[in-house]
C-alpha cells in the first residue's frame, strides 16, 4: 500500500450504516467527536462541541415553539426531597429503582434527596401554592434541564445514558377536555419541530396500559425508527389526569365557586435522544449529514492553491467567509495543513451540508463550486448569486432529508397477520402493524408472548388517527379491538 | 380607609431601596414573582418565569461573546468521581466542605460521587486525553450549567443559594503569557457584557493570596456594590498556571519537540448572581427597573376604556401589539380586569421599561402616550414614529441606567488614611481605598484586624490599572506596597 492510499483510508469513513449500524454509530461518535465515553463514571458521557452546538439549536427550536404556545420558562432545583417523591404511589414505584440519592453534604449526613429523574414531584409541590383560581388556568411552565436515571439496561451515548438533556413541560387545566387538547398540542409540537424541521418522522402511539408513564392516566409516545429496525421513543406526552393534583393538593376555585382539583399533562422532549435519531436517520456511509437548519457549520470553504498563490487564495477565502457570515450563515474556512482531498473527506464525515471550493479559476471566473453533502454532487454558482444559492440549497437539502426519511419510514411499516409474519417483518428491520385483542390489562398476556418469543413489544395504537381492526387478534385469535404496532426497541 | 385606597395600597410597592435594602430585596422577589423560597429543601429556591426569562437573555449575551472569542460549548456530567476531585491538593481542601455527595442509586450503594461545585476536575480528566500538540492550543471550552455548594453562610435567593446557575469556561495555552492574556480577555468580557450591556459597574480586583480560588496561581474577582454598601463578587477569572495540568497530566508536544504542561485559566460568570446585582442596582422605590435589552416584556400596552368602547379599544391594542411584536420587540397587552391605575403600578413594580397607554383619544389623534419607567415620565409619540421611538427610548433608558450606576459606583469609592476613616466610610455604605502593606501572605495579619474589628475584607488591588501607594500601610504603618479596596461583602 503506498503512502497516499494509507492516508486517504485514514480520512475516509466508509462504514455501511444499514449493514453495520451499531459499528457505524459507535465509530461516528468517536470520529466526528460528538461524545467521549472515557469519562470515569459508568453511564456518564461527555458531550463535545460538535454535538452540543446542534443540541443547543434543537433546544432553541423547541423552546420557541413551547413559548409560542404559552409556556413560560422556569428553573426548579435538581434535588427532590424523598417525601415529595413518595406522594404519588405509582410514580414512586416506577422511578425509585432508578433514582440517584444525595445523602451527604461536606462532612454531614443529610436527609436523603433524589437527583431528579423527572420533576413532577418538584413542580407540583409549588403548583399547590401558586394555583388558586380558574383565572390562573391554564398554567403552563417548562424547564430545560438535565435529569439522572440509574439505568440498568446497557447505556449508549445519546440513546440512553445516566444523565440526559431534555425539556419538561408541566401544564394544568380546569377540565379533562382542555388537558386532552394539550396532549394533542404536544404531539403537534413534536410534529412541527422534530418532523418538519429536523426531518425525523414518527408515529404518535398511545401506549398499552402496562407501558404508560407511572402516575399517568395514559401516555402517548412518539416512535421513530433507527437504521437497525429498532424503534426509539421520542417526546412523550402524558395525561396525568388528577392523580398528581390529588396527591399534591393542587386545587382551584372554579367559576361556579366550587373547589376542584386541576387536570394535568406533562411533555418531555429529550434533546440528546432526538440527536441520536437525527444522526442515525440522516447519516450515510460517509458519515454524518446534518440538516442545514441545525448544522454547527453550514458552509465550509476549502481553499485550492499551489505554493505560489496560497496567500492570495486564502485571503479570498477569508473575505468570502466574512461576507457569508454577515448573512447569519455559520461558515468557516479550513486553513489546516491537510490536503484538499483530506479536507473534503473530513467535512463530509462531519456532516457539513455545503462545501465551497475556491481556487484561482473560481476567483478569476467569479464562479464557485458548491458541493452538496447529501447527494454528493457539485454545482457551479455565479458569484453574485452565491448567498441566495446557499440558502436555497440549504432548504432543498433539508427537504430532501425529510422526504427520504419519510419514504423509508413509510416502507418500514408492514401489515402482519400471524406471529410468523411479525417475526419476518422484525427480521427485515421493520415495524409490524397488526390486529390485537386489547391494550388494557387483559391484553398483557398476548403482549408477553411477543416479548418472550420475538423480543419485541406492543408499542401502542395510533393517537393521531382512528384505525379499525381488520382481523382477529394476531396472537390469541379472539376479537381484535385495536390495531397495534409491534417493534423491537431501544 | 375606603375601599379604593385599600386596593391601591395593595398594588403599590413603595419601599425605600436605600434605607431598607434588605426588606426591599426580599419583598420585590416575592411581589414580582422572581423566586419562591417555599421549596422544601433548605437553601434551594425555585426561579420563576419573570427572572428566568431575563437570566436566559443574560446567558445568551455571555455565550455569544464567549463564542466570538473562540470558545465552544460542551456538556460535562454533573457528577465527579471522588478520585478526580482529590488530584489537586489545594482544590480539594477548599471545596470538600461544600460538596454534596451522591452515594446511592436505586437500592444500591455506589462509590461516592461529588455533585459538581465547579468542574475543573471533570474537564481536565478529559483534557489530558484530548490535548496532544501545540496545534491543539489554544483550547477553549465552556458550559452553561448549574452547580451545587453546601453553603453554610446564610443563603439568599440569587445572591447565594445551594444551587446556582452559571457558565464556566476552561482554557489551555502553551505559555504563561497567553494564559495571562486570556485572564485580561475574561475581564474584557465582563466589561463588555455585564457593564456595557447590563449597566453593572465593577472593579476588577486581584484578590489577596489568602482569598484566591483554591488551586489557582491568582484570582481576579469583579466586585460590584449593592445598595446596602456590601460588595458582591461577580465573574471571576483565575490563572491556574500549571497546577491542574500537572495534577491531571495535561501535556502537549511543543513546536520545539518537547513535552510540556499546558497553562490554564478558568472563568465563571454566575448568571443568577449577576441577576441579583441587576435588580438591586437598577431598581427603585417603586420596584424593579429592567434594562430594555433584558426585560421579559419590553413594552406593556394598557387599554383605557369606558364600558361603551371597551371592545374597540382592546381590539386596537391587540392590533398594535401584533405590529410592535413583528419588530422583534417583546410586547404584551394587559387585558385583565384590573383598573388602569392598578395596571400602571403593577407593571412599574415588575420593571417593564415602557408602557403604552391607548384610549379613544390616542386612537383618534394617532398619537400615543409612552411612559418611561426609570424616569417615570410620559411623552407623546406620533403613530408613525412609534417603533423608532420605542427603540430609541429603550436605548436611552439603558444608557441612563448605566450612567446612574456608574456615577453611584464612582461616588462609593473613598480614600481612607486610617482605620477610623475606613470605619466611617463603611458605615456610609461605601468602599474604602487605602494603602496596604502586602497582599501576599505577610499582609494577612493586617487583613485579620480589618476582618475582626470592622467586619470587612481586603478585596484586592486593581487588575486593570497600576495604582501606586500614596502613604504607609493604613493598619501596621509599615511601607505600603499596594493600594487596596476594603469593603463589607456578601
């Protein structure tokens, strides 16, 4: 192997995302410097600038949308007294095994405090003091926060770790109807941001009774699919009903003069998890592909020079960077000592949507070469149209990423009429859609069969549309009351 | 007392900030709903939307400035293994008494983890893996994060609590000179953001040896003054030298081929603390006064109507809100059932910079009444000039707040030639400037006298200018080597 080949092998990524997704995912995290797994506490990772810059933009999108909907931001403490935690019986039972406990301060032993695994029991303690009248409702707060859960399943960066980065919104209403309208609005937020902006398609699924959030009346999860066919739960929204308002005594005086308990919902987009879907769904065998609207660097400029014109070309590149930057486009010039080829591969692997190649010819002709990451094509752009072309190509790239993801997602859902068919569908890395007896407790036995024999789970029934069963229950053969989606999951 | 007076007494604030600052501060936090102290863990408070919206804007200002300087964002875990924590001897000695310890997970006992009180010992563990060559330097990361300290001094919301909200920047350089240049740049960031934008003046003071950050070569703190004459430490920057790089083995191969330890700095703007200064310095006897650039609502519209034209006026107000809102100005209409007078007092107390009063006359004349919060004056504005006038008045308000704060701050610093004079100056709620023997260890005895007899401390010597001593040491009478600033402090 000559020196040149060796070098370019080092810089190219070249792992089949579809065939070896697990290696692809681990390797891109390392190569693109998204996270470092060498932090010396098990299950905790360090998130590096290349992922954090994107996650910060994702936070922005979600927070603006929540604010537009009437939510206000707040900061609640990260520690929750055990007594709060124990107020809602199902909730404590569900979360206690996962709680990290703070028990000491300096040299003192203190009454133990839970590191929040989620903040219902912190927020609602105060809600009972703040909410007095129907005039205070609806009452909608959110916080961006990190939460901690002692996960016993294998941890994977972004997908599941013991500390993760999310937003939690906690809302109160005077009636169940209004609360249920909020649940629908939450799904709409997921649709508008995660799907429309980030290009991540999902199914909003009402979870079976045995799989709902502990303390909720019902849970609607959003399932996206990863390239290995496993689904990953994205933002979920919960109708809490009056379970917590009764436990925490959150009452209001209604228009009719009567004291009533509020109706509650909560919604939790996990930013670090959505990031996992983002890179997994849009990436390709050459590495990351970021949507233009989220990329840490949207345009990378690569100077093409000989020794004789290096200074001139680099100066032109810096000029151009300043011009593009003024248009609120995130842009950089690669002035490293790598060869142009190495730079091309590197920034492709990093997922930068657009690359400008600038050499003597480009400067003289006032025509630039623009490389488009997702389709890996070069186009020529006239100098004076550069800015508008960058914006246009950015939008088109985002549209294509979403369309491709949608197409793949649609093709991933296949009807099944028997356990064997479900198995075949799962083996093809897809989601099975089939008839099922019940998602109430009486269906749990059939679900257990699927769990044990196929290592998959009943993800739930569509929350956005009404689907009528078209056959008997695929497991027990009794009358089917629901159309459910079955998948392996993270 | 008739009903009307009773009502208006309920809505006016009217506490003398200068005479009763402590009551003013506690009361405004409650009345303006900035924080709630009733959370059931001692020393932990809940930050409510009216303060969080401002703190989020403060984060934005600081983060953009740090990024412009070449810092990149990252997220490090909130837990730090005890073994990391113990690597730098002085550091562990300084922080251990304040650390909250996580010792349990679910039902398991785990090796104890520190909840970060600051993140040197988390970051630098990884820095030793990331930094290899002089080409990797300068290396600059920051994170926005909450940190926890088991404070034994009395806690006060925003000023000192057991959980606070800050940014920490951790930088590495190849030489001491570059590191010291960063320390100066950090002070410049404080100047450009906290002083120029937020209008909070400060003195950058090199702390005496006995008061530096544990593990640092030296510390430069920023002292602002509160209305009660106590100074409050704002962003501090530390030259860490090679203390941590030696403890954590952060080495790089320099241009000369030799392996060297990096030179480090860290910088920590505490957002919740800057918020304390912001409200204390700009507020007045009627409540809060927010700078226009930070206000959660920049313009409040109050409709003035009779029963007969209520609908029409409110509709016009909503129209106007939509027009102003399109200009990226944060604006709202008060459609509550309160009287105009109550609304005026309420939004004055909340610190909204500008108020638009809209009645029949205003609509017919196309001339609006604009009330300016800090000077409490009304001006008339022509309809077509409204947007430009709002922006202009906003800028002028910010300029005035800064100028007034600067004037007060300048007047607060008084030269002292004896212990008695220092005492008199402190009693007048001011800062004493005087000659002092030494800020190295040999000066600590004189400092202790000031500490014990005057309950004040040597805050340090100016880091921005060189001040020559003009007399003997104010305490021991020996030759003075420094001009120091003495104050009571939070």
